[in-house]
């Protein structure tokens, strides 16, 4: 199940259509609803999609930071508008801990959206694995391990890495 803090009806429809047959989506409109849903659920969602502001206009970056710290195994995707006028929101959500970015009207449909969710899941898993093995990996080799974990599809040979 994907949990999505999405305000607009059109955006909700785009996301629901994109993941139909692959995942179930639960939509919430406010940060309070999102926290209540996470508190009521027995299991974490497979991914969380969050816009920069909720239906009430409250920024979500602090919530993303809180959730990334409390649930490091939960992939978080920031759903943003593209363009320089939105760069501050994009940066805030990235710094807060979003694993991947999803852009309105660019990659929020079909296979592109599913690819973003897969990428966020891989990034989250890579971070978890690296945390678990970091103390056993010599410091000079850590970038190599980080690359291989973050980009397994590209790390197919020593030369590729």
C-alpha cells in the first residue's frame, strides 16, 4: 500500500491510475491525517508520497524529516512541481530526507511513476544495508559499496563501477 499526502483531485487520479494493478493507494489531505493513518496502521506503507504543502497549506518538510528519522525503512517520495520557482520546496524536501523526486506532469504517470517508486525503495534499502555494514567496511572502500548498493543495475562489473 502506498500512502499519499496529495491535495489535488487531478493529482490523486494520476497517481491512482499510474499504480493501478501494482499497488493500492490510500490518500490523505493533511499532515494530521497522515500521522493518524501511520499511527493506526499495523504495518508501514510500501512507500509514502508527499507534496510540499498539505490541503491546509502547511509545509510538509518537517514531517518528512520526522518520518525519515522515525521510519528509515520507509521510502519517501517528494511530489513537486518542476521549475525554478519551486526549487526551494524541492530542496527542502530533499534535505528533509525524501529518497526520490516525482514531478507533476513529467513522471507522475504509468511506468515512470512506478520507476520512481522502485528507485526510492532501492535508495532506502541501500541506506539501510550500508548502515548495517559500515563498521565492517574499510573507509576507503565505503564509496564503492555505497555505489554498488545504490545503483545495482549499473554496478555490473568492476569496470562499470
